[in-house]
C-alpha cells in the first residue's frame, strides 16, 4: 500500500508503514486500558498535527 507514484502502488507494506501501524495499535491498546493516558495521547497528537501543519505551510 505504497502511495509513492513511482512504484504504482502494487508493493506490499513498507517498513515505515508497518512501524506506524504497530505503534498506533500499541497506543490504542494503552488508551483503552488507561483513559487518562488516552486523553494525554489525544492532546499530544492534536498539538503535533497543529505544529506540523504550521511548519509545512512555511
């Protein structure tokens, strides 16, 4: 599931995608087990995305 147009999208998952899916799964599980951690992770992701969008525009 590569979005790189040079490869046509017919390749299996690359390492980056596999790592991101693994980390996302671990965060979802940890958030499920501890709701306070889930709220903190949610706020952290929102701040990270906002900062990324600000930096990307410049």
